[in-house]
C-alpha cells in the first residue's frame, strides 16, 4: 500500500513538549489529545474545530473521564479554550503553525523560533434561514456577547447592523471592545458606542515592540485577565500588572529605533565598563 505524501505536517514546538513533560504521568495523554485536536483543525481548516467530548472519546478510544481530565489540563495550560455556539462546543487552539511556516522551518530556516500563527478559518456554508445570523467564525467573540444580549432582550438587528458593529471593532484592542460592549449591555442600550481612534488610549501602542529580557516584536492586541494586562505580540504573549503607558515608556520602541532600544544602551554601557577596567 502506497501512502499519500504529507502536504501539511503537524508541528509541535519543543518548548510545548517541555511543558507536557513537566506534567509527569499526564505527558502521553496531553500529547495525544493535543495532536488529535491539531489533526482535526487541519481537516476542518480552522483553528476552532468542532470536537465534542463524545466525538473525541470515540476517535481516541478513551473513557469519558480520561478525555475530560486531559482536556481540563490543556485548558489550565492556556493551550485551548472551549467555545460554545448553540448546542455545539468548539475547541479553540491558540498556537498553530501555518503551512508556509512549516515549509520555512523544514526548508530554509536554520534557526528555530517560536511562532504563534493560526490557520485561516474556513468560510461557513451559506444556508437559507428565516433570520440571517453570521457563523461563530465571522463574528468577533466580544460582539457575540452583544448579539446574545440582543437575542435575549428582543433587540432587533439585521446583517447590516452586524457589519457596521464589526467594522467599528476592527481596529480596537480587546480591552476597548469589551468595555464598549459591557457598557452598552449594562446601560440597556439598543446600540453601542465604540471610542474613535483619535480618542483611543491604546491604539498608539499597536505595532510597537518591547525590548525587555527578550525582544517582544510588534504588539497586535491588549486585553485584561485576572486583573492583569495581557499583551499579545507577534512572537510572544506577556502578562503584567504594569499598564501600557508605563511599560512602553520604559521599554517600548519602533522598528526604526531598534539601534537605540533601551536594552542596547545598557549592553553598550556594560561593554564600555568592562573595557575601562582593563
């Protein structure tokens, strides 16, 4: 029997394997279940594959308790989260290598580095419905909270409303999106207001980088979790109690300023100090 060539191999970063190893006897179960989710993410061409516990139990030939326990550990490690849409539960995978990145690693790239990229979501199938509702993949998670509120409170909206709201949220960081939606819900509005870019407190930080213990390259989002700021860069996620105004004032720089980044100056001072000693 001739096997078909692998067009898009599944890649798990060594750093992630080290995290699994630290879980002791749960290592094999974590690796197996995580690989199962990655495989079905590729099949469904999305980073939120439909993989219920029952589906996983049959596919892995595991007991239900084993599936739930292993899944709970993956959630605790911040590698997945469960997203409910109507009666179905989708597994959101945070870190997936795209095909282009895999080709780069296996082909031309000589030095491996951790990259956090997601697959392009599969376009939802268009079906005739009495009320037009976008799929989970086409609506930002924060806006989904607002739509649920509208459905429960009889607030009428159309597809044009959803497009308008989505466009308003496009260039807003997560923390601002949540503030706008929660304010509208708590006030009982039939619409919600999003702060313009010129009045945004956080927009000016997007695209900037930090030079701390390691280079944090290009900020793409700011959110809040457990009373901490979560800074999502292209290459790493950072959690800190320090607000962005202070953090970027101390460590921030644009790419054109990389030669004058704070850590570069400290390194130069250290080298000059060592030279002066001798």
